[in-house]
């Protein structure tokens, strides 16, 4: 899974000219599900969203408080386009995004985990697969990319160089 977190003063989602969700100070989360993602990935991402230190503390300590620490709100928005490949040509390729019912199920699982990990009425949602208008007022701006899923294999250690012969 992949997510973009934006620290916001406010954010909202409008579908067909109707505001379906809005938040005040907190985090706007754009989340995407990739083939091979699991509930374990969703659990990990949900925990990171809630625990990521994006605010300063009252004593001026930098990056010390999470959205939960400040009593902020969370707005989750599904956004498969985060997984687009733009390596070839000028048209994005979305084969890196999970499709259909399984993507909806895993995204909903992620959203439910964010709600369960915090105060349910402080966690809002967009509308899966809808054409959404997302409005936000950035705070900072602070924008982070989070990812879970298969880790890249570590690079092999270089072979030892033989000692020069005499």
C-alpha cells in the first residue's frame, strides 16, 4: 500500500456537488492498494498514519506530536492513481494498482483500522471509485509518502578482492 499524508488546517471531499466528508486540523490521507497488498500492510499503514509525528510540541520540540496527540482529525481518500507508472510515454499506466472488489475490500479494511485505532467520529472517508473534489488547506506545507508491502531485497555484499600476488 502507498499513502500520501498531508498535514492540513482543513480538508473536505465533495461528490456530485455534495460535501460528503470534512475535517478541521489534522491529516488528509490519500491511500492506494497495490496487487499483493495484505491486511498486514493495511494494519501497518493505519498505525503509521495515526502515530506519525507531524506537529511540534508546546515547548517547541520539532516533530513530536501525532494527529492523536493533538486531538486532530483524519480524512482518508482512496486514490489508485498514486500507483501509476509514468516511465513510458505520456499516458499513465495504472497496472500497479489493485482493481475492483478486492481493492475496495482492502481499502475499507485500512479505513476501518484507522477508525478503530483512534476516535471513530474523528476519522472520515471519501467515496471509493467516485469522482471526488478534494479541497484542502495545507499546514506547513507538510507532505509525506508512506509505503508498505514487499521490501526490496538487500544488495549482495561485494565479493572480497583477492590480495595481489607477488
